[in-house]
């Protein structure tokens, strides 16, 4: 299999797993700690705004290539396998557009605001 096709397959798998985590975060059968991790990963991955903008060389893609897959890996390990399989199947069968996390966007904007305020305070000292 060509490398390009492997990367495309990996990207499809990540998208499916993010949606499966989103669904698992709303499932009462999933343990609370797994729900918390799944919700954090889904909120961040589905946010329309990145914590580190992609225009920043190298660091901009760090979250897409390392942070999100690592979060998915941790969340998947915490969800019971039968429930994860059920949510993966539901994610593949879903024909609705991918949800957008405006909560995640608000949290990231808040972090940017705090960082900007801290920088201004530091510069004023």
C-alpha cells in the first residue's frame, strides 16, 4: 500500500475515533473517568480553533500529529472494548455532518486571552 494511502486511512481512522469518543462521552454506560477524557479529546479535536495555529511552523501541526492522536489513544484505552466497538460502528454509520465544538473554541479563546493578558502584564512590569 502506498504511503499516501496509508496516511489517508490513518486520517479516516482518527476522524472516526474522534466521533466515536464524542458519542461515548454522552453514553451513561461509559465510566466517568473515560467520559471525562473522551469529552476533553472530542471537544479539542472538534473545535474549529486550534490551540496552536497551523500557521506557526512545525508547532502548528504538533497538535494535529501528536496531541490529538495521543489523547485518542488514552481515551480508547479507558473505554470498555464492547462499548468502543459500538460507538465506532455508530460513528461509521452516521451520515450527519461532523459536530463542531463551540465549547472547545471558547475554551481555546479563553486560554489565548489569559496568555495575552499575562504577556501584557509581564511587559508592563
